[in-house]
C-alpha cells in the first residue's frame, strides 16, 4: 500500500464536508463559575455529546467514507478496546461496511456489548500472549480487510481535526487551546486547524502524568515508547505517539503538559456539579491542565476540548464520591 502524505488543513476542511451530514452538532458551552474563578473566558467543545460519545466518530467516519467499492465490500478491521472500536463499528454500520474489531478477551463487558450492538464482529485475543497488531495484519491479509488504526493515519487525523475547526468557526480565534493526548490523532488534527484558523493561539496537548511519553518525545525529539501506563485516563493509555502524529505535533505544538489522576477526578466533579455533564477521565485532561496556569489565564480566551463521555456508570459514581 502507498504511504499517504502527511495531512494538512485542506484535508481537515475536506473531511468536514465529507462527515458533516453524519455528525452531531456538538455544543460549545461556557461556565460563569470558571470564568469568575480565573478571570478568563472559557469555551468548552463538548465531544462527549458526539455520536457514540466521543470525537473518535469523526476520524472513523472520514476514513471509512473514503473506502473504494472493493474495500467496502471486504470490510474494515481494527484493534482497540475503547472508543475507536465503537467509532469504527458505528461508522461501518452507517455505511453498510462489515466491521471486525479485535479486543482483548478481558475488555470491559459493556464495551464489547456496545461494539456488538453496532453490528461489529468482535474477535478476542489474550493480551499477555498475543500481539493485536499481528492478529490484525493476518486477518487483513487473509480476508482482504482494510486495517484502520486508532490514530496514526492521515484520514483519522484529518477527521479528528474537525472538532477544533468547529470550535474556531463558532467562537473565533483563541489565546490558548487545551487538548487531551493519547496517540495524538486528536492533537495533531487540532494543530492543523489551529495553525490555519487561529495561528497565534498556543496549543497544549495534555497527558496523564503516568503516561507522559508524548512529553518525553517532544523533549528528546524522537518517539519514546513506554509500558502501558497505570491511570484512570483509559483513552490515553497509549505507549507511544505515531509517525504522522509526532511529525505534526513536534512542528506546531506549544507544549505537552500532564495531569494527575487526582486532578482528573476533581475536574470530573466540577463538570458534574457545575456544568451537569458526564465527562470520562480522559476527557478531563484538558481542563485539568488549563487550571494549572492560575493567574496567567486572566483576560485570555481559552478553548477546552472535552474529548468524550464514555465511563462505566458504577465507576463514575465512585469517582464522584471521592
Ligand atoms: C482516544 C481518546 C483520546 C486520545 O486521542 P488520541 O487521538 O489517541 O490522542 C482522548 N480522549 C478520549 C475520550 C479518547 O477516546
């Protein structure tokens, strides 16, 4: 397969046209409480209200809607235990494409049920003895499936960039934008939009402190690999950035910051209590890091990407009670 070129803002704008008919128009919310506390103006782009509960629908839909007739007939395969799996399963269902999702056999039952509910075929593997990439490659070869990875793919990146595009389209230029960071699909797409639509805006990727491989990679100038980090931010438990995502991130990002699980929990409580919203731990990374700036936020216009809202409800109850 030909290697696709690194995406640009043009790809984000084209992705937006392509996927717009399928998207939920997610709201940009404000909070008087946080504005009063910080002296800044905050704008929250609420992708927890996106279809399937996270921004990942954008990239998946953009990737799958560019399949050729033959790719559509044969189907798509991906490996993920999280939101990307559901995004691929839902997009495939909407487009009439067969979807195969490779999940660890000990993945949360709710996630497996949700993925199957969208009509996906789930194949399980033992995460301690088998490599999911190998299983994916083998299936792709044997059955002619197209493999769509969760972040290191130009179509995925372009699709994820449409959330920040919508934010700038709605509220104009910003001084600072905070974006949760796992493998970097969301951040790199957001960077393309920011560079095109608000070039003076400082943009920060935010990782869980236990999994700061992106921050280390930026400091060292090369992709750093780590063991799967222990954190409640399960959407950002990635072990390394991708080749495409790192290339864009190192070029445009202002910095990569971190947040602790404790900060994520208090941010989750803030969203629940003050904004009446369920936000999953990973979705809390952006605001948690913004709050670290204290007085430096005064008078600034701040964008916060809330990346998703999929959290086990019993677990969520325990987080709120802490
Ligand atoms: C996947 C995911 C992220 C991280 O996105 P990347 O593109 O991997 O950086 C952040 N938040 C949520 C809710 C996610 O599902």
